[in-house]
């Protein structure tokens, strides 16, 4: 079965950076369209970014210019580089492909 495991979350000050990873097993990673979502306390889960099999990317407007989604097919891993982080970026971040979700990783942006 498809399994996705996120890592890289943590506590960072406003303006700081984090890189999230999503490692995939149980499927041919190079053929998967991959998404990042996030869910902040008291809010609905929202889509953040995706990357297709050809490397084309899309972003939520509020993260454009600050976040970069990428993939390393040799490592079966998707990444989300997050720069210039803001308190409103605080959320649990999830990776997704098709109907499969990872367990999430907590990102907290606070002074």
C-alpha cells in the first residue's frame, strides 16, 4: 500500500526557514502527482502546493515567492522549502497523492 511520511517540521521564528520532506513508498514515485496541504488550529485543511510528473508547480497565492515545492525521484521524496515564514503559516503540514495522506508534521512560527 502507498505510505507517505512527512518530516522536517519544528519551531521557527518569523522570517526563518524550514524544509519539509515527504518520503513515499508502495508506489512508483516518479509517476505520482504530489500535493502539500496544511491545517491550522480552528481552520479547514487547505491546499498549499503541488508538483506534477514533469516538474510543473502550482502554489497557494499566500505562499508564492516564499515556498518552493520540488521532488527527487531518485530518493522517492518530495520537499517543501519554506522561507520568510510568518505566524499565519503555523499549521500541521500534510503530503498527499491521489487519496493517500501522510501523518502530518507540525510547523510553528512564533517569537
